[in-house]
C-alpha cells in the first residue's frame, strides 16, 4: 500500500518559535522530535502571508498572484473551478484512492465546502458542541477578539480547549480510518492565531522564563518615524502600538504558551501514530500559513513580508525505519507552494510541470527568486541574500541583506554600493507584477499608491476580529 500523509498546520506561527531551531525560551519537544527525525527547511516563506491565500496555495499549488487570491475574501470562485477540474490536492488524492479528511480550521468559503475532501470537521463543530451543553463550559467567554493582541487566559480547561478537540478529532480518525486505503489527513490547529488565550496550565509554564523582546532597526527605532504604510494593518486590527514593554512581554508569553499547548497535543497524536503502527508508513509535514510580527518594528499580525510575518516553519518527517534523511537542515529558499507537488510525489503522483512549486524531496535548485503579493498593497522580491519589500500604502521601499541581517534591522535602500542591485530588484518586481497583477500598476507601469495612515493609528473602520456565534465563517480560534 502507498504511504500515508499527515499534514499538520498551525495558524500564525512565525519561524523562530521552535526550540530545536535555536529559541531557548520556548518549549516545543515534539517539534524538536520532528526536527531530529526529519528535515528542517529553515527558509520557507508564504508568498501571500494571510490565512485564506496561504491555504488556497496549499490546496491548489497556485500562488496568490497566479490565482488572484491575495485577500481573505477572494477564493471561492477559484476553489470551485479547481474542484470541478479535480485539481485540488484532496481531490487528486481522493481520485487516486486515498481516504481524505480535514480536521480543524480550513477557512474555506463557504465554510462547509469540502473542495475535494471526503470528510471534514471544523472549529464550527467544536463551538456547536459546547453551545449544546448546559453552559458550564464556555469557550471564548473572555471577550478578546480574533485579531486583538492583548493576552487572555482561556475560559475552559485544557481538556475542553479547541486545541485538544482538534487533537482528539485527529486521533479519532487515526483509530477509525479505512485501513484498506492510504490516507491524507490535514490536521489544522487554530492557534497561535489570536485570541492569545492559552489554558492556564500553559500560561504558568512560562512563569519566570526570560523571553526575547521585539526587535527594531535603524529604520524603525521609534514608532513615529517608522514608515507608516507598513503599520496600516496593525493599526486597523490591534493596539500593539499602544502597549508598553512589559505588556508586549505578556503578549509574547501568551503566544508562546499557545504554541506549546499545540506542541504538547502533537505528543498525543504521535502516540496514536506509534500505537497504530503508522510511523513506519506515514509522512508527517509541519508548517504554518503565515507568521506574526509580535511587536517587531512596532508591528503586529501578518500580511507583511518582514521575517516575523512571511517566514514560517517547515519540517518534513519521513516514514521511520527507512534510509532517508533525518536531523537535516536545508537552507535553500522554499515556499508554501512547494507543499502541493511534494505531497503528490509522496503519493506517487507526478505533479504538473506547469507548477511554480518544486518537490522538496528532490535536489534543490541552486538559485531561486521569491515574489510576494499581499492585498495588492504589499510586495516583495528575494534573490540570493537580498530582500526588497515595498508598501504601496505610503510608497515605502526597504532593502535588506538577510544573510548578514536576519531580522531586518538595517535598511540598505540608500546604500550607494547597492544601487544597481536595488534597481534590478525593483525592475524585476514591477515586471512580475505587470505579468500577474497589472491592476496594481498605473498607466505608466508604476505601482498605484495610497495614503499612509496618520500617526498614531488613524485608520477608519477599525475591526478587532469580533466573532461570537456566526456559523457562516470558519474563523473561530
């Protein structure tokens, strides 16, 4: 029988939140296990670091700038077309004889669309379950919204949390699956996406742990002089710019605790894999849809191409007992678009040669250029060690040497020695945008620009992700 495939994703987990990857302030024993037993792709990026676009990329093998899905509200027509064509990842695997199942947050539109999966269980089902009980257990009764950064303590015990529920659902599938078919299971945790509300057990694990502070650079030394266009999303959805240093540390503590709570649930899932003799014939992939700025450069949330937002973890653990790589780090540039062809190859299916993504189990290309488009407002190009980010809101451009400056603290945009490199990257980015999203350019072939918000946080229609019982959208965390 062909190999099983377990894809595990978190929501809004930045790249530098794995203990085995060097963060000695966070507890991630089971991600450490995956790193020891598998391959760590240390430079994986999301080309549109927002929930729906990244999930659409994983499902279809198409970048947001290819499909037009560059916001959270634009994927339904595209996904319906792909499903009719049977080109979504679960549709291809279902047609190839796999049992396909999704457990956790999919963020599809409409929420209950399966888009090729045979089975699905969503966070909406978790909320409906507890709505039907007597009221002694009330998730999210703290009132913090789906975008707010202020920390909270979960209003349910660990055993009743959404993280535990997703792990329970995963284990239930592993124990009740159709054993005559291989399976593709996507386990999609909702955390550490806000609200940052870990269960008290995990909040207390970080009592007394020294956490790294947010970073700033020569271009973001103070909030007032930071390019305000890059802060538009943070101003719209959060109060991060108002928080003091100790408050930001409390935010990071809650964020880390949410990640640890997911990681400890992975221990239960791995136990179920072992007890059902599945480690020997199951590929396990771990990644996240995008990161979280977490106060770096005064910013929060995602949709930006700075490291905290666009750089995500990616680990692949091969079936155990085979003569395959383990405890290996790959430094080459990778992309969430690579997951689609890689999973197909794991299933013995040859991916289409037209795909931009590559099979990560084959030799990596020596050189690769990364392009990013988020909201048709934020753009990026990375080539070798240079990274250029552009915000049409405010018309800001920054240039970094990621190899020498991995946290983007030194803006090289005005460095005369890099003028030719900067111009070449700007021209390539404009050419790429003209090919895929010409609507982002004016009639002179330059980016359309928009006014930056006034300081501090002058954004109309501020929205903190308020959700209560809207069962039409799959955005409960």
